[in-house]
């Protein structure tokens, strides 16, 4: 039972995306992280 539970946690190896899609996803992820950071910063300032 424990073995099956452990293997379920491991996601299957992802299929390699096309370089163009990968680069686009990288930019998108970076922008999302930046937006999230700014929102957290503003929320912290409002809280103080």
C-alpha cells in the first residue's frame, strides 16, 4: 500500500515542450511571479 502511495506522488516525466513554447512559458511565469511579489508587497504596506 505504501509503495503505491509513494509512486502516486511522483508525477510522470513531462514531455519536453518545444523551445518556443518553453521560452514563452518562462516569460509568462516570470511575469506572474513578479506580479505576485508586487501584490504581496502592497498588501504588507497596507497592513502596516
